[in-house]
C-alpha cells in the first residue's frame, strides 16, 4: 500500500512542477510540451529495470535499506559519506514505514529531478540547435541515453549525487536568482562525495577566469574568491577521505590510489586500479566496449560508450577550434567534467564502480557536446 502512496506522491509532485519544467524546454523543439512527460515515463521504466536487476543481483540498495532500518537515532546518520544516504532515507523508512520498493521509487524520483535540472541548465545556455528527430534537438535526445537513468534509479549515492550536481548547475546557470538551489546542491555533493565538490569548485574558479568576457569583471572576482574560499573549506575533508596529506591524486603512493586498490577487489568488474593515468581516464569515460562487455547490459552500455567516443572526437575536432565562442557556463561544465573524471578515475577501482560514478557527471558531457553541435550547424 505504501508503494501506491509513494507512486501517487511523486506523480503529484511531477504534475505540480510540469508547467515549470515545460517553460524550460528548448525553444526550437516542436514537441516541447511533451519532452518531460516522455523523460519522466522513460525514467520510471529504468526504475523497473533496476528493481528487477536488484532482485536478481546483489545490490547496495538492499544494504542501505537494511542499515537504515536498524538505525535508532536519525541524528546519528548526519555524517558525510555513505551514511548520509541513511540520513535521507531514515524518515521515510523508520517514520513513514516505506518498503524497499517504495524507497527505490522515491530515490529514482530524486535521480529524475537531477537529470531534469541538468537539462534545464543546458537549455538555458545553448541556442540555435537544429531539430534532429521526432521534434527534438540533439540536447533532448542525449538526455534519453540510458546509463544516467539506470544508475540514478535506486536507493543509494547515485541518485542523490545526480540530484546534487544537477541542482548545483541549475543554480549556477542563473546564480543571481538561484542561490538556494546552488547551495542545496553543493550541500548534497559535500555530504556524499566531497572530492567532487572540490573538483566543481576548482572548475568554477578556472572557468570564471577563462569565460572570455561572458561575465562582468566584478562577478569574475567574486566567483574566484568564493571558489578559493570554498576549496579551502573542503580541502581538509578531501584529504581525510583520501587518507593522504597531499591533494596530488596522480601520485601512486597516495591514499586515493590505495582506496582504488581496495575497491578493485570487489566483484563488480574489470580491475583498473593498476592502469596508468591515461588508461584510467579512458576506461572511466569510454568503457566497457564490446570486447569487455560481460553480459547484455554491457553490450547496451558499449553502444552508448561508442556514442560517447564519437561525441568526444567532435568536441576535440570542432569544439576546441571554436572554444572562444563557448559561454562561461559551458566552459565551467567542461572543466568540471574533466577534473571530476580525473578524480573519479583514480578512486573507481574497477569498471563496475566507474560505470556508476560516470553516470552522475555525463549530463555535463551532453551539455558540452550540444554546445559544440550548435556551433557546428550555425555560425554564431
């Protein structure tokens, strides 16, 4: 019965925000009023797929549910890292009595919200995209790629990180008006993966410096100062997480790499902890490919990774030539994608973990590619 209540709850919330979401559809799209409806239903399909996957295979979502159920004090869950998932889940499980299936649905809705906010932030900063298929531009089509939907459809860090990063960039897109979403997104990222917040803060400072006149000088100075202050604030926590005294994640003797070795011992894929730095980054972004796909899911993921490789080639060959035409938001998104990918590639440990973590930042890749596509088809 609680599952029906949860389904009605998230559907009701979606219907209330539908007009707001529709106002941010790409203005070139001929099917604009239906895009988020399709995206919502599409994400629910992946919730069902992931739920079946979790029944058949060992899933962290079950452990999160059981651990939260055993928690006797909500305040004890206020802690950065994995435990924070239990903090979010606690009132629904231990007060409202939500079942495992209901929690999976609820967290899947969190993931959908993150993907929706990612799309809006991209749409607000990319113009003149041509219609490609079914009334949708390339920006809308990219947000139907399955990997991000699948890994953000369960009880766990993936859905919350997708929501946090999506909220952060939604706030950043119009930061003068959206300070609350920006700060809320930053808080979620901080509480779950502080090193990713550091990567985004670094990207914010660097991107603002090289935003090629898209920001007024006093906004640049303000953002750079905030970035320096934010980086200083989270640095100590990053070092605690990494178990090292240096932020140099490329040093093979750091705690980051030792942590990657520990994760590589799990049974979720090819061990990448001993790869060199370039191989780690390529593996993180573009594998599995067909030669190392272990099952049908791996084959589907391989097809998507081939699309990613094509997109990367287009960005390198076309986008970099016209980088002076990128706006500040896209530059920040690109730098955040690059720094976060390098950081996550070091700690992923194995290909299975890399897949989950990659899904949380690939919407930034979609935004960057869509900007390149707009420059390719139109002289701006």
